[in-house]
């Protein structure tokens, strides 16, 4: 806070990759099923928000210092969704300076980290205006109203979102950390993101979620996802890596199967996606090293692995997989918490 006419906050927020997928919504940006993700500490957005009492309602967004008029409608839509939670917002203008530490054209979604960082800034300013201490849960709720998956980026190494009987304190409104469930086997895991396609996607996640409304398999998918949450809880607690691989890979393929039988149907996997998936499975079989693939709503493949194998995989599996990537590129991140208040 600077003075009562101007407030500033700056936060870093990481991206995340879901193990059980959020795919389908109900009500106001609430999930049709519970989901659980690992936080990608090294792939993050940094955002500085300035709220000033001059020109209320004015919004300016800058990416790496350059004005992005095309981002503003999405931000306005987000602000409209949260105006009942932040009634003071309408009396201020907003200037948002943001940057990602991963390349814009990497095909890595910046909505989770981007809306997460903005939500953290808004939650901090809200706390100073109302003389409260900043609240992680509130920041996660704001982030969810921007982009569902963003609410899972705010809290911990592993976060779950969506009310579920097996997860104490779970809520459809915000995500909670489930770090306490992680068996030591999962300490120090990493994610190598194989960049198969770096342009923008033909069908956005938001459009994809909407297709679940009339989807013939939606109901069974939501039930299966919630069952997978119970299974995943057990697997994470037991440190059962084989069961982890089976479950996480099945979730990724179910997500894409849902896309393929939506109406209209669509496909985001590319031939290279399948090539990488097959190579990951064959390598795991032959080497006994637990490399596990998952997918988000795109062609890129996330390869999860225990960090102690990083050098070996960097000399064996990854160069082979990179042959199927655009420009031979992939990006590695540690799995861990990554939210940081910036000064
Ligand atoms: C496939 O959070 O991007 O990555 O709420 O409309 O912004 P909106 O959708 P978004 O959906 C992400 C879907 C997913 C799976 C997941 O992260 O759980």
C-alpha cells in the first residue's frame, strides 16, 4: 500500500499440472468433479497490480512492458465475476504489469499462473483495504473465478479442488494443499514438458468445458474422476509408483477421449503426442525408471519423473522424445510450491 488513493501489490504464481483432471463445470465457475494437481515451481508468472482512484473502471494490461489490449476483455470478464467479493474494485483503475518466465509461444498455458498471480495481488490489496491479513483461501477463490485450474496453483506442492468426501476441508470454491498426503517417494519429482505444439490451441479449455453440458459420457466421467480422486489419495499416501503411473496416464487419456467424443468432436493430440506416449511407456518398461506421462488440453506431453534420474534421463530418454518436439524443445520444472510475494 502507498496511500489511500493508490495501492500496489506484486506476486509470483506458478503453473500446475493436473493428475486427476478438472473437465466440466457447474454453476458459477464451479467444478463438475474434484481434481488434484502438482505445482510447477519453475514455470511461473510475475504480476504487479496498481489500483488507483483516478479514472475508476479503466484497465490497462502490459505483458513484458508492452500494452496488450487483447488481454483486457478476459480481465474485464474476470473482474465482473469477482465484483461481489471485492466491492471496492469499481472505484479504482487497474494497471497490470505481467511477465511469464516461460516462452509465450511454448504452448504452456499461462492462464493458471497468470490469473493466480493477479488473484494474489487482488487478495493482498483487499486485505489492506479491510485491515485483514492476506488469506490464501480467498486468493484461491478469486483465482478460480478467473480460471478454474488457477485456484490449485496458490497453495503447496500438491493441491486439490472440489468437494470430495475423502478430502477433509475440500471445497468447490477454492483449492486446498494436500502436501501432507505425499509419501516421501514423491519428494523431489520433476516435470519435463515436451513441446509438441507451441501455437495456440484450436479449441480453448473454456470451450472444451462447455461441450460437457450435452456430452453423452459426462455423468460417468465425473463419477470416474471422483473415484480416481479416492484412488489417487491412497496411491499418494502409499507411494505406489506403478499404481500412480496407471492412474495418471489413464486420466490424461480419458480427458482426450472426452474431447474425441464431444459434439462437435475434436482432437488436440498430434501424431508426435502418441509417439512420445509410446516411448515413455516403453522406456519405463525397459529401464524400470518411473517416468509417467500426462497431458493438459493440448498436444504437449508432461513427463513426470523422480528428480534423481534427471541427468540420466537428460542423456537417454529426453533427447529421443525431443525429436518429436517443435524445434526439439522441452522445458523442465521442479514440482514444489512457488508462490512468492515480490517487493
Ligand atoms: C485440461 O482452468 O483452463 O487443464 O476454468 O475455463 O479457465 P477455465 O478452464 P481451465 O481448464 C483446465 C483444464 C485442464 C485440466 C486441469 O487443469 O485440471
